[in-house]
C-alpha cells in the first residue's frame, strides 16, 4: 500500500459533477432566477469550503497542487459528499493509500470451503472488477454454468452491458437490470481509482466505454457507490420468478465480495430455490433465450 499520484483530471471532473448536482437550496442559499447553469457556482463552493475561489477553480481545471486533508474535508462538506464519495475524493487527490499493482483474483481456501457448505444458499465470490471467481452449485443453477465459460465471460460487468441481444431480456432475467448497470459503473469507477495501473481493470473500462453507449453515458456521471441491493428478483426459465434476499459481504483483505442469495424459510421462493438445488445446472437455460 502506498499513496498514489494526484489524478488532477479525474479530481476536477468529479468535483464539477458533484457541484452541478447540488441546488442552492440544498446548502441554504437562495436559488435566484438568474442562474444559467445547473448546480452551485464555483465561488459558492469556495465560500462553503473556506478556501479561495481561485484555488477551487484551479482544482476543477486540473491546475492546482495537491490539496491538504483539511481542504478536502472542507470541500467534501461543502458539496455534501457521502462517506463513499469523500473516500473517492481522497483517492483521486492522492492523499489515500491504494492497493499496489493488480487486483486479487485468488480466493481464500476457507471461503471456497464455506460456499460449498452453506445450505440453501446461492453463493459466489466476485473480484473488484466484477469477475465471478468462485461459486457453488446453487449459484450456477440460479444464474448460469460458470464452469462452462471462459474467465472473461464470467464477468458480470460485460454481462450487464454486452450480454443479452435484446434490452427486454436482461441478464439472468433480473428485474433491476438498469439499477444493476448503474451499480456496475459506480463499482468500476471506485476500482479504477484504487488500481489505476492494473491492465485488467483499465482494459475492461476502456472496452465498456468504447463498446457501450449506455456505459459511457453513466460513466460521465462520476457517481460512486450506490446503496446495497437488499433483494433481487430473477425470472428463471425452470422455476419462474424468484425473489431472494441479497447480501454482499466485503472480503477486505483481497478486495473481493462474497454474494449470498437466500429465501425466507417456508416461503414460495424457498421452495423454488430448493427445486433449483435439485435440478442443478440442467435446469438453467439462459433466461435471455426465453
């Protein structure tokens, strides 16, 4: 772990995107009727952050030296940043430690053993770049037979933007495809800030920006980290619609996530999950082929 260089261009773009999303009334200022552009003015942010307007303008233009932690805290407060956005601000400014080199793709053996032992739970491990690294049989039955895929085809970011041929047939039949795509973009923006020199990460982002207008549009919003998804509904070819509790647990030592899908005991969804457990991957025809 080490401090990174300041990414002046991304820092400026991030500040500008956060400023433009705020309304004057959000920070206790009169809205007025003579505003030609959305959001707060630069001088208003500077006053709220207790810094000079000139310095804040230079930050947005990518021409300022590295800001201090105190200045960043003032800007985060002025722009009403969430905790996740504030962390991202520090990473872009080069004042936060980042992972060195490449993101981890090797899964801890104890986690591999755990997902096999979990009863009535579809479980998989996902990398910081949305690659499915490990899974149990029920996850394969619910989603797809990952073992039959090349590693690059196990990537949920590619699946979200390049997967189904028709927009009305989302990956795995999920009901929140648009929200999931937004979640992917936010996750990859944070990942790229942590691993700016990892070719697997930079290559994936470049591939998605070049190949998907929707990804490119969402990427320009500079959003960071959404609220967690608590439930997810799949439309499965073998068991129909099934709504499951979704828990994503951070495996912080390797910057991975353990994703768990479960159903309330005795529910119709639990019965459907049990049926899927019996059917295995034979019951999986990719939902989008329906």
